[in-house]
């Protein structure tokens, strides 16, 4: 189960890199994750595609999160 302030890992399907993030909002099947790096507030909106798999897009890149 997801919770606010939970640490998660996002995987970029385009580059193959992982990034750490923190859940900042949960609304229904949507989760907003703020990346923990870069000093800026980069938030990626993630939509549940199926139980345990969330997908989001930002800056032309696609990210996945598995729970």
C-alpha cells in the first residue's frame, strides 16, 4: 500500500536509469512523485495501469513505478 512521504524508485524506460522519489499526493489511482535530486521540485504524475504498476511521463521521458 502506498503512503504519503513514502520513498519509491522510478525507472526511466527510455534511458534505463533509476531515480529515487517521494510520494507527495495520492488521489484515486493517481500518485504524484517528487524526485529527490536536482534541488528543484520535479513532480511526475503517475497513473495506475494495473495493480502494482504506475506509469507517468515528463519532459518527453516515460517512467514506471512498481509497488
